[in-house]
């Protein structure tokens, strides 16, 4: 039995019947998983859109170049999500034909798109591009976790000591529990949306089963997770190399989605080539995209970008104003600006409430939008 005590992102009790119904029906649905992909470029058509998966070595301007290639091949981006961590980039992009608005089903055209994107990525990553195996389309974030599973470039970050009650960085400890033949995993980090999702997806991808667990949101914006796990073969962690790999993968999974730098939302009427134009403007202003969430519905594009300069420094206010002038009729909203604390990043579009967002318990935010990642959880308790 799994017990979750949840609120919405504002800390209020969930009373909306459609939301409650959606959670129930989603959790009751059958489990299904996308097969593991090992390719640089994978393209899978569905009835509504064509899904493109990209992995490779990150570099400034890469997303801009990818979008330019797609626009040049008459592909309209309907939604996308991109993650980067250290030198690795992974993206899932849903596209349609710019003329018909439907999925791209012609095999020759799909092969051409795959080849061109593969050439673009191969120059940086030196990984051969090939089509991914067919199958059902999966939740984008679930796929990104699987695509970035071998994040070998990660270096554990220096963080707060184990005694700190509110760690600013991720702390993962893996210790044996010999009397029960479990391995105990403790994760302490900043709380944020989808944190539990990221942790459990990684544990599952590494072929471990969670037998017991405790998850709690801590008073000053921290999160505490404790799991007792065994490998699917029934054994606990058996070597120092396996222990270090588990620590490494959990740290990477949590930190690569941590929001750092400028969070900028662009909301405007959708059109073919819009994403290519926006990312080109970012590139021309010397900005690097750390993460991106792209969506389009009802003729409106809502795109969120997490930006910094190539050295990882925050974006200055004058650069934001230059971007605003170049994008033109689009509405820009600064949702998080590292300069806001010293007064340099404040402007008429800055979200005045962003500074207080960290005080809300986010650990279960949007958790149930994935199709049952918890089939292996035995007991979960939440104390908040």
C-alpha cells in the first residue's frame, strides 16, 4: 500500500474533482514503458505528430541549429523538452508537417530528417545517428531520464555538510542494511517540482526495487528521501563500484533539472519557424540554453527557457531588454532572475512572487502526469 499526502503547488488541499479523477484513472492504467534507446537520433511517428529524440554533446547554439534544420525541412515544432547536464544534451521534440499539420509518415522524409540531424550532432558527439526502434510514444520526461541515464560527465557537486538541515546541493548516501539484506539510500537536497519523479525513475532504470520508503518536505525548502532497496535479482548493493554508480546517477538525475540561471517565458502567437527565430536570437546574444520546455496549443506558443552565458553566469538586464526588442510582439516574462536579489534584475515583467516560490512544498508537483512510475514501491509515508 502506497500512501501519499499531497497538496497543490500553493499548499492547498486538492478539491478539484477533474484533477482527482485524472489522478485515479492514470494510476489505475496499465503499466507500459518505452524500450531503451541507444541512438543519437530517433524518429517515431504517431497519428498526431512525429517524435524526434536527440542525444549528443552539448555546445552553445546547438538547439538553434536543430530548430533551423527542422524549419528548413518544413517541420513545425508542437512541443519539446530539452535537458543539459555538464557536456550532455538530450531532447524530445514532437513535430508535424508545416503544410498539413499532421504527422510526418513518409519513410524517405523521416530518413532525411534523421540523417541531417545526425550529421549536425555527430560533428560534436561523434555518435552515429540511427532511427530508434518503433513502439508506443512515451512521456517526454520519462524518455529524457532514460536517454541521459549514462550521464558519465557528471562530477558530484560540493555541497553542504551532512549536518546541515537545509542542503543547498544534493547529498546522496548509500549504506548497507545487512540485517535486512537491504541497501539504504538517503537523498537530501533542495525541494522542487518533480523531485520524487526524478529520483524514482532513476532507481527503476537502474533495476532496483524499492521495498520501503519515507519522503518528506523540510521546513526551509529542503527535501528528505529515504529508500530501502534491492536489485531486481534480490540482492542489495554488493560492491563499492556499484555503490558509487548509484550515488553518481541519483545526483545527476536530481541536479540536471535544478533551475539555475534566468527562467524566461515567451508567450506569443504560434507560427512555423518561431522556435528557430527565438533560439537564434538567444544565440546571437551570447546565451546558452540550459533547459527548455516548448508547447503550442490553440495557435499560441508558450515556451520556457532556462538561460545563462556560456560560462554559466546569470543573464544581465541589458541582455534581457535586447532580447525583448528583437523578439518584438512576443510577451516575455522573467520568472526567475538571479540578479533580482540585488535589484539589478527587477523589471515590469519580473514575477514578483518568484522569490517566494521556494517556500512551497513542491516534491509531488506534477508527479502523477506519468503513467505509474511507482509499480515497485512497497511502502511510502509522507510527513510534512
